[in-house]
C-alpha cells in the first residue's frame, strides 16, 4: 500500500517559506461553522438542531444523540462530518418526536443552540460550504508577511484539493480495511456488527480518497497540476458539469479565469473516464494500489464513482496577526479540508 496515501502531500507553495506555528493546540483554536444550503422551514416531521460541539468527533456526537434522544443512528441526518479537535457549529436533523427531549442533549461539550422543524431529513452534501477561523500559535515573527505571500500564490488557481489524512484512520487502518474488502481478502461480515455499515462506507471511501490523493500528488510533482491536458475531465465551476478537454489552449484560458477546473478520479463504475496522458496516470496509480476497476463493482452503491476537482479556490481567504499567533479565515466548499490548506502555510503540520 503506497505510503503517500497517508503522509502529508506535496504542497503548491513549497518554494515559499512557511509561517511555523502549531495547529489545534486547543479546541478553540479551530472554529468551523457550517453554511447551510437552506434554513428549516418551521414545520414538518423532522427537527433540525443547530448544534455547537467542543472537542467531540462526528461519531461521538451521533452516539450521544442516539442515547439521549432514544433514536437509532440511521434516524440522524447530517450534511457533513466536522473536525473533532475544534469548536464546530452545524445542523443535525432528528425525528420531530424528539422535540420534548432536546434539552437532554446539552452537556459540557455539546449544546443545542436552536431547534426548528423541517419537512425533509438533512442529507449529506446539503450545505453551501464551511467557514473556518483558525489560530496558528507560536508562528514566526514575520508570519503575516510570509502568509500573505502564500495567499497571493494560491489566488490564481487555488490549492491542491487533497483529502485530509483523517480520512484514512489511525495508522491507515481505515484505508487498509477498504483495500482488504476490495481485494477480497475480507468481507463485510468480518467487520464489527455494531459499526459494520459505518465502517464499510468509510473504508471504501478511504480507498477512493487515497487513489485520488496519489493522482493529485503525481501531477503536482510533475509540474502538471495547473496545466490543462488533452483528455482531462474538466468541471464547470458554477454548475458542476463535466466535459473532456479537447481544445487545450481555450480550456487553459477558462481555467485561468476560474470558470473550469481539472478533476481527479473517484474510481467506480459510474466515473467519467479521461483519455490520453491523464488516463495513463490514473491507470498507473490504480495498479500501484494493486487494484483494477472491476474491484469497485463489488460495492456499486458505495463506490459508484465520480470526479473531484484537483484544485479548490478558497473564498474570503485572509490572514492577520494576533497576540497569540496568526489568524487565518477562509470559506471552503463542501468536501474540502481546511487542514489541507493549512499545510500550505505550515508544512509538516498534521490534523
């Protein structure tokens, strides 16, 4: 299993000096607020809870809600998973019958800030993005100047859209589980029954993420990340629509204006295939992992496949000095990791 899938990846701003600093020294150093796709309407069979948690993982939050509200985990809806070592605010949906027991959710580390009904259950991806406010403690004396240089470098094309290392589990356990499942060395029955559904989805996704990261790292190392290549599967930024790159000069100009972005593979039977050099690279990476495309057909509902932007342009990215360090604020689209962006500023940092 290629170690690059779990280690910090090459950065786009490696030629610029970093700012030093310590990430997530305290939970309050890392704040995340979900930007919902819509607000609850006020009536319906589901109850949307606007929850603030401190130093609590996504799985711990689900267990807590299940226990205090007396519901199954399958009845809990979230738009996305949030960091553990942080203060986070997000919507969680539960059945409306839980309304009389909502006060019981509050604890020292979890608070319900608002409860309002809605007609539909909250689903994964039902958010506009996430707003981050991060404090890097013990940054260098000239951290603001150095950080601004990196902001200026990232502005034209964005930063590499890696999956964060937390995706792969402690010592890559989650990734290895997914590899074993796809290779047929284990079956879902070998997973703990109480967590089988959760672990199955998580581990198979970890393999797709590892393969994507490897393709991204290879293009960056080769100096090809910001170059449109014939055969690339490109995504229209505004609509998410996909098409193949054939007129490279034209598409390069559209990329420069932020209109389109090249994508990498999330292997599966429904994935849009590239051609030419991009296809060759993706095949090489697949073989490095000891897999073939047919392996992803074993779990068609969980590994349907797709494409993911290789670069993401951060919105409202700003840096400022504070008495305790360097403050970075940014808005990112769903599925992109602030911890990955932070590695551009303090290489070697780990989430």
